[in-house]
C-alpha cells in the first residue's frame, strides 16, 4: 500500500499545525463559530447531539495493521472504546473532547493518518473497490489512481469552497463494489480498442434528497489525462453549480438542469483549455505510485484446497470468502454486523485482533467496505481456518455477508443532529428476526436492507433492495418503505411502496415482504431484487398493505 | 520552506516578505494587502456590465456570477480586476482568478469583501495578489498562514511546482 514520502508527511504535518492554530484562534474567540465551522468541517470535526464527532480518513478504504492499531488506541484513549466504520470507508468517533483534539491529531499523524476533507464542501475521501488488488475480475489495481486523486484533491486551492460536498469513486472491474454510479464522479478503469488504459467517466450520481443515477460524460479518458479531465469537471461545477439552495447544490442537479449533452459540451470545452497546461502528473509519478501497490510476494506453493469439515467454518467460507486472483489465496470479509450489534461498530479490542490477523496472515493490510464491513484481502487458504477461529473468538465471524442481517445503517437520531428518526434500533429489530437462524438467512440469499434516519440518505436507502427512511411525522418517528434499489453495476433507485409505518409497523412490513418474496421466487437463486424486478411493485404492495 | 524560496524568484514575487510588504491597517479604509511592487490603481472600478458596454476603464469589478472570461479580449488594457466575495463560502471567485491568470493576465487581481485569513493561502495560489478584506486581517496570522505549507500537491496559478514535479525533477 501507499507510504508517505517526505513531501506527503510535510504537508500532513503542516495541515495538522494549521488546524491546531485555527482551533486556538476559535478558543480565544478571535474568529466566530460561523467562520470556524467550515474550518473544522474540513478537518472532519462535527458538532453532534451529545459531543464532537470526528471522522478520520481512510483513503480508498485501505489501511495497514499499524494504522488499525492506532484507530484502536484512539478509541480507547479519546472515545468510549469503540469506533464506527462508515459508508465512505472511513471511521468516525462519536465522543471526542475538543481539548484533547490536538493530541489526537498528533497520534494520527504518527501513522500517516488524518481527518482532512472528510467533511465540508470540498472533495471528500476517494472511495474504491474493497477487493482492489485481489479481485480476479479487475483490469488493474484501481487504488494508484485513487491515490493520484487523493493528492490532487488535498488542499486544492480552487475547489475548497464548492457549492456542496463532492464524492469520487474509482473501480477497475465490471462488477461494481463501490457504487460508482451513485457518486458525483464515478471512474471505471477500462481499455480502448488499442489496449490502452483509461476511464469511463460517470458524473452526477447521488442519493440524498434527490437520488439520481450518474450519466456517462465520457466513454474513455486515457489514464494519463484523467486528472486534468477531473479538474475540468470540477471547474464547471464550481462556476455553475447552484449556490442559492443547499438542497440543489450537488453536481447532479447541475447535470440534470443543463442536460448531459450540454454539460458534456461545457466540460469538454473547459478541458480543451486545461489539458495543455500540464496539470497531469508525469508517467514517472504514476509508476512510482503503482509500484507501491505492487502485488504481495505470493507463496506459490500455497495449497489451493480447504478443509471444510467444520460446518460453522464451511458456512463462513461459503458466505464471507471470495475468490482471489492468486491460486492458494482467498479474500475474507469480516462482518461488523454481529447479533444484537450496532452495524459498523468495532471495539478497540476487536480492532487489535484484526490488526494482529492482518499482520500475521494478510500482508498487514485491511480494507473498509462501503457496506461497513472489513476485509482481509490476501489470506492463504491454508491460514483461513486459523483466521476464522480468531475472528470467531472476537465475535467477528458472523457468516452473513450480503444477507438480510448485513444491514447498512446511518447513526440516526441516537447520534446525529440532522436525523428525524432513530435508525439503529430499526436495523436491530429487523436483524433480530433472522439472526438466530443462519440457514434461513442463506435460504433468502442476497438481500440488501439499508436504513437512513433522515432524507439526507447516509444509510443509502435509495440503493437498498429494501430501503427504509426515517421521517418526522408530527413529532413522531415514522418510516417509509422503499423497494428495488441497487448500488451495484445494475444500479437502480428504490421507490416508495406505500404509506409509512411506525417503528413496530416497519419491522412487520419487512417481515411480510420477505415472506411474500419467499413464496413468489421462481427458484432459490432468484434474489429478492430479481423477483421485485420481474413482478413489479404491485404484488409486494398487496402483501404488505393488502 | 524550501519550495517557497525557489518560487519567490520564479514568479517575481516574494511570498515570504508578507510582514514587510503590508502596511499596517489604515484608519478609516479597509486595509489593502498587496503582494505587488507596482503602485496600486486607485481609479474607479467599473462593474463588468458597464466595462463591457463602454470599455475605457482600467479597473473592473467581477461579482460571483460574472463570467471572468468575458474580459479576455480586454486584458491588455486592464490594470486591476477586483473579484468580489460577498460571502466567504462562495468559491466562484477562485475559478475567476485562476482563469484570468491562465489567460495571461499579469495585472492586479484583488479579492474584496468577506476575505478571511484562512482563505488567503488558497487565494494566493489561484492568482490573487492583493486583498481588500472587509474585516482587517491580523498580519502576523497572515504571515504564518502563507508560510505554512512547504509543498503543494497540484499546479495552480502561482508557479509553484507540485510535489510530483519535485519528486521527478
């Protein structure tokens, strides 16, 4: 994985010093809270319901064991012994004290970490495929390109006061594990007819209040020019994105108001001016970064077989382990959705266990997924049983990846000032109906439930096979039910099924939906989403409201 | 600091000498912070629409929604382009300044209005070389801010070499 050189470290150190100085000026009342707010947001510091929340950046979701150990240390020392992994592949801490913040930043910078641009109206953490570098179906590792974008977007002088936040995702497979069509910019690595590498560029996807699937602004931009092309997109957005209404300020609204043809024309015209300015890094820089993501030294003698005689291990392998491109190796996903847990939370002790396992068995590397799970990407099959046993002992081996209990959920009204309703207890109540029967979960197959506590959609409810949206209905928490969303390569937006429910009602409604699906599917390999797409909403509506 | 030293000569302006370059805030006019050695233009500022209509002024004012590129045919006659920041959160002026520098403008580009010390570093990078903040800035903090970063990650309008150029220079 990428390691800082002297330049990266010097910039991070300067940024940390700058923010400490800004905090000092705020504490001495030399700047107003209104002036301080964008400064702290650009350093990932939110004021939440009960305390400051800090969001630490995990660039493209990749971190080392040493970094994971530091995240555990921070949870232990500055928070309440746990952290929460987010849908942007970051981690956030919910109980930070401002007076300790300086020390915390120093601790992070010791392991090449920080909280820059995890919030605010700027280019946010670049996200990517959690299986990058290990997936059999990828053209190349997408992370070097994400790292190029990380550097380009860090403290970008022109794009630090955008109309609204800006999210970019990069993948290199046909299978989309990073929801690129629901990003402000989605980049998919591909080859042209000559075999040269470049990106298909999607623009204007997003969730929130106005969910929209991204559109292709360019079928192919050579990798050597994708930074200047991104610059052109950002400039058009910075100049013409709406600033009169916060809810219409994302680039998706601009793309929709102009139409993709006119938007594309403007981007191409801007790029024609920018491209000759030499904004793209030279090939030597690409090579330098690509070399840091070189494949690990594989054990070529590693046996490609697995002893599946332990049925619990076999269940975990079948659900949470994916094929690796290297024979003898596997990709293991660590579920952060245990029974009665809070989705995405990990304790300090669990983070330490994962750091140990990464060091011992997985090339000292860990990935965070946008589904709020973790991944060990390079595990020898021969070591998989030992890894599973250690995970199991730490309550980290729930074999439920992509099943009904693997729910994405935002923090909701338990933490968040924006929320209209609690979301964590809803996810827990739904999961409770299934979590004691893994066979039943496996029988139901892939079923992605996503829960947001307000219309901003941090829980990705629009991309849920079943989406749940918490709203405020005359002072009471209420929940809307949506069906048919997908954040994958077959991206689609979930639609509201019918009238909303109270907290008990929504759990019962999900039960009815699942029972109907079970009876209506043509065969066990037809997923919930497939059945919905085949039959349409009407029979599901009948099953719930009938 | 190394990179700043190199750049100071590259664009003919001395970023490090901020503390010396700036006069103390004046009594009754907003303090003007300049990073240029020529005399400031104190003629009247034309709004963009007026300038484009008759076009004799040497100083023009751009509001956030104005198209900076409409000035490109006239840059040779202009000494000062003032870019208004009614609200610091409105970042359109950053693009305006950089586009003007990309078009070859070497006259003064001034950021005026809600200009805060924490923006000055970004503003210098996109090509602003004078500042008329509504609230006077603490010059010691300005100096600290501009000396903060030893390196930058991207090309802009200040001639600084991004780290990718330094790495492979």
